[in-house]
C-alpha cells in the first residue's frame, strides 16, 4: 500500500488533483477511505448504498482531491473501501476513478453532475450518474461497478428482459390470430 507521503495534491488547469510521486503497481492500494457515513450526497461523498454515502471527516483529506476520468487509472475496491490501481501507474501521474461507477444519480445530489474534460476516447461528456448512461456503456463498466450499482444494473436488466418477453408474447398472440381465422371451423 502507498504511504500518504507518496501522494500529493497539485493545482492544475482543472483545479486541485491528486498525483502519485512514485510508480504504482497494478492492484496496489493507494489509500483507504474513511469510514464515516451520511444519508445525503454532496460533492465530497461516495455512494455506498441507497441513502448511504461515505464522507471524510475533513474537506482537506486526500480522498477529496481524486478527480473523475472516463478512462481512469484507479477504481474503488468496495470490499475493503480502498482506492486501487487499475493498471501500472507512472510516477507523477494524476490519479482518477470513474464517478459513474459509484454514483447512481448525481442530478439529484447537490453536485448536479458536470461536464467532463478527460479527453478519453470513451468520454461520456456529461457526468450525471450511472442511471443516465446508455445500456452499452453500462455493460462495459460492469467489472468495475460498486456492489450497489451492480445490484441496480441486474435489476434493470431483469426488468428489460421481462418487458421484452411480454412484447414478444403480444406479437405471438397477434400473429396467431389470423391463422385462427383461416381454420375451417371458423
Ligand atoms: Zn470523460
């Protein structure tokens, strides 16, 4: 695990961001999130469950300077509530994670979402929370989703599947009708 002295907050054209001062191995833990929880979201919270949000005890805590990227070098490992490297990270790189992998609905929070300038090929442009993403992007993010969003996605997929089956059944009924009309008994 990285030491807090291996990380530093720097001011860039985007504002304040968190950087690593050393090379980080894939899978290495960069920091552990504080275990304080509140029931309302804000700019500094991380969604854990419905109405459960993690928050640090002080606005100056390093975890509050991690910016969003649509193609991030880190992710949040919810089994231990730690910030982990998704790939090898070079010394001096900015650290990021994808806010859409943890937040369900930022429009309803105090943050209201924001326009992303990460310049990644897969940039979603407006970051508003997982619920607003296309089914294709949702499926791509699945391996790095929080347990809460995984649960939401599975429920959503089950509902779509059910609706599809219902509409197929309706089509079958419609297709079956003219055939009935042509039977000799009619
Ligand atoms: Zn982006």
